[in-house]
C-alpha cells in the first residue's frame, strides 16, 4: 500500500513549474478586490467559485504555500476544472482511518457565530467570509486544487483513470504562533456527524496541496465540521483510498 509520504517523495523533483501559456486558456468570470486585506477572484469551474485570500496572513505562511496561493490569481488552469468530472467531492470511498470527533473546537464556535452573517445567498460563502474577517488563522477560502496524470508516478494505477482530479478547499488555516504549525485543511459539512466519506475528500485536498506546493504531507492536518461537531485526522501515513473498480467519477 502506497502512502502519501512515499508517493510525494517521488514527485517532488518531477513537477514542471506551472505556467498559463503551456497549460491552456483561462476562463475567469470576474475579478473583484474587496479590500486591501482580502483579494477575490471568481472562477468558472463548471460552477462559479469565489476564491478569497487574506494577503497579510498569507505572507506569514510557509513560503511555498504563500507563493502558490498568490499564483492562483494569474495561473489557475481553469480548463482542467471545466473538462474534468473527477472531483474530490465525488470520491465516495472509505479512507481507512477513523477521524477524532469533538464537540469542543474553536472551529465549531466560529461556525456557530458565523450564522449571524447573511450577506450572501450561500451558507458556505457566508461562513467563509466570516472566517476570513474574524479568524486570525484563516488564510483562504475556496482554494482551487488539481492534479494531473504527470504529477504523480503511477497516477492512472492509483486512481483508475487518466482524468485530472480537482477540488476546492472550503477553509485553509495556518497560525504560525501555534505550537503544531500545521497547515489545516477544512471542509464545512452541515450534518457532519452523518458524513461517511468526508475524510476522503479532505485527505485528497491535503494530498493535492502537498503535490502543488512541495510541502511534506506531514505538515498538514485535515478536518470537516459544522456548528455542532468537528472531525480531525493527520493525513501522513494514511493509505491512498482504493479506486480500483470504482465507477463514481461521472455519477
């Protein structure tokens, strides 16, 4: 069984630097700058996603992460998202690890207090904007991620497809003051305690972000949450889900 750590060791020196001219056209819907602190760009990735970055906090994050987050405003390969149906949210597969459950976590408190924020039609977007405005650890929301066949050795073997994998992180957090120094990958899941496959989704987000930035998977932590519950786990050492025989990529 391959682990993220063993796969990523083989990937780190193989990735070409991403450039838009060699990676297809851009399909930006609109661009907005809402303040000096938060930059926004809307991508049409089959649906419209507003990527938001807190610029000041991002500059305090690890250099490769900051560089990647900034690069998305100019170098996001939107054609990949438009063409691929292989999305993390569709990966209804068991992960092989049991997340830790808690009802006492700061992210739950933030989610509860965000309920009073109703500037947008989408509950997800209200929560994301509230986190960016009020949580000093939140770097970005709706972070686009992708992984292509050439990014990982044995990609088609592992994923049972040559199609590119895509997704968007709901909440990306990092607090340099914290002892752990972990880069936190979070997904907001109303009714979190009923979720069966959310851990697989956030694991794949962390894996792709590790591939894109070159940051070791051991620097990441993963979780999903709502206003009542939070579930967390460490992605390092977790085995890649078994995609063999799975036919859910287009359903």
